[in-house]
C-alpha cells in the first residue's frame, strides 16, 4: 500500500472531533485534499483552523477550491446530517465543486439517551448514523464513480447486539420500537454494515469500493452524551479506551488500498477483516433495508 495520497480528494463527515478529525489530519498529512462536513459552525471552524495550523495547509493562495490546483487543501461544509434537506444541500455544494471524489469517510455519529425524532420523523440516532450516510453516498455516487472512489463506513463492534428483525424496519427507524439509546446506536451501526454489504453487491463493476469498519473502542466525544445511566459504568474503563488516532489509522488502512486488496462489501475490526454478525450477513435483510431506505429518503434508484 502506498503512503502517499497526493492530490486525492476526500470527504469526511463528523470531521471536527474523534475518529473523523484524526482521519482528516492523517489524510492531509498524506497529501489529500479534504472537505470536512460538520454540524456545528463554531466547532467546525475551530477544528479547521487547528488542522490547517497543525498540518501546514493554511490557504496561502488566496483563491481556488478544494481539489483544484492552487486551491486550499482543506475546507469546511456545514450540515445537520439528521435533516435530509441538509444532506441534499451539502451534497449539491460538494458535487458542484468536486468533479471526482476518491475517498468518502462516513463517520458522523451520535448516541442519545432518550427517544428524539428528527425533523423528518425518524429516530435521531438512526437518521444521523445511518440514513444520512445512505443518502449522502448515493447523491455523490457519480462523483465517486468518476474517482473510482473508496467508501469507508465507520460502524462499531456493537452492531453485533443490534437487531433489525426485532420489529418492523419502519417501526425501528421511526422510534416506535425504542428500547433505549444503546439499542438505537447498535441498530444504526448494524444498518451501516448491511448498507456496506449491499453496496458491494450493487456496485460491482463501477469501480467503487465500500467497506465498513469497527475503529476500536475509543475515548471520543460520543461518550460525553452517553445515556446518564451508563456514564458511571463507562468512567472506570476510560483509561482502557484507545485514542481516536487508532481509529484514524484504521480508516487510513482502507483508503490506502488503491488496488482493492481489502475487497468490497466487507467488515473490518480495525485493520483485520472479520465476519460481522449473522444478521449483518443476511442478504435478504440487506436488500429490504436498501429498498426501504429509498422510500425513507424519497429518491429514485440511482445506485
């Protein structure tokens, strides 16, 4: 695998903290041009400034666009990924300035302790962690195909306790089958693996590679909003949790694979290919989730 990603164009969601920020810094140091997709303008701009300083990628050219010769190496796009209109708008802005995308890291994620619905009527964790990335990836599919892109879906080992058969898919997606924050998080991460599995099947021959990964059990900002009842259980183990850089390295293992040696439609535990849960390998469930996701996002089939 080559260490250089010189000139490659990457998009990273949830890039202002945790795995996303670590991966963004590593991509920049490897020579890539990166578009950060963040929800908070304040935190996004702070991370952008810090990353430019840390990597020496401040825009000194005074013009141009990310991905263009002479343009800035890193830029910020704002979007609340729980809102489908925001996802569509940010996809339009990205597609308008990037003719090809080499790398898409679907990383943004949340963990909530209470049932909250998005503005579109979906359980907030499911909408943010899974449905937004299903929609964003498909909206950018032409750009990914032009770049023979690699899609990295950041999942989790907790997908193994997720279940999309415990109730109807629509009931789970809309929070009617709510069983607590950790179950919702696990379900969303299972959906990410199923999306990856089905992407690998559907995109055969298009030059796009999609894999899911568990980035390691990391100490990231997501634990700051963990359900209150879980916090006393998490705190004693915080020293055992790995730093976000470990997750960033796992992402880089996937993107530094231009020959496609890691395959497509697969699940990785950090840098090692593993079998996901039995439910994550269910082709009928993967197809059902895909078709239902088309309905939920109200888009015609395009990939």
